[in-house]
């Protein structure tokens, strides 16, 4: 299972972008039952470790999550809770052995609303960028449908999803929040500028698109 990165930086009570990849591009998922087994373990880990999950994307050979750990050790404990069990399940079901995940998972603290907006859109555009679907709403293993006001494609995603404070700040009701998210998802899809995903953006050109005046900043 993925070990904790040597220089892992965890900021308690801040969202973090977590990425797990298959070792040597090894497939993580081949069948729906495998996606669902993985999601059940993530749901269990989220509840037991008190780590809310705001965004989920399961691709065939990698996973994206946005989560908010309460303390420095909570994140590694959370990842360990599902990665180790899933690795054993996957290897056992194929009578195989060896590392399923890369040795170290990636974790990037999200420290601004702009970074949160871009990272969420980046994650949920993965199936489009990979050429799987033209419409991200068609992809089953993603929280995109929930962010745009629809029902989760999988019940486990509905059970897992906890909207972030940033998403909740987009409007006073679900319809307003969904409309606002749709608007800038399409904006960033058109721009296709993802260099800001792995660090706090330095440019402020789009800040007014997702920061509301006269309110406290929320992540």
C-alpha cells in the first residue's frame, strides 16, 4: 500500500488533494465490483477516521480525492485504511502478489478558494481529458453529478460525499450552488490551464469568479 511521502505536508482542517496511482501504471479497477469494494472501504475509512471526502474520481489506474483531515496523522491513517485492504482484495481475486499502488501517494494542501475551484474542476474533468466521455456527467465513478445538482451515479458516492465549505459558499440553496459550479467548470474546461492544480495559484486574474464580496473566506 502507499507509504507516507517523506515530505508530506498536512495542514489540519484544510482540504487536501490526494492522488494514488497504480504501481508501474498497473490497473487498479477492471470491474464494477472492484470500484464498489474500493468505495465501501473509503466510506468506512472516512467515517472511522473522521475525514470528510468532498470530491472523488476513480479512474482505471489512479484515484483522486479531496478530503479534509483533522490532524497530521489523520490523512495517512485514512489512506492506509482503504488502500491496504483494497490491495489485498485485488491481489487475492487475481491470485497475484506485489505492490498495487505506487510506494508513496501524493498529497497537496489546498490553501485558497481559487486553488480549490481549479482542483475540483481538474479532478472531475479527468474522464473527458482521457477520452472516455465527452460529457463528464456520463462517468459513473465521480462526484461530478452531485456537484452539478444531480443524483450520484452510484449510491456509495452519495453516502461518501460531504460538500466542502467552499462548495456550500457558492449559493444559498442547492440550485444556486449547482449553477455556479457548472459555470466555472465550463470556464476552466475551455481554458484548459491546469498548471495551478499542484500549487497555490499566484495569478489573481479569476479571483472574482469564485470569491464573494464581504464574506469570510471558506475552503
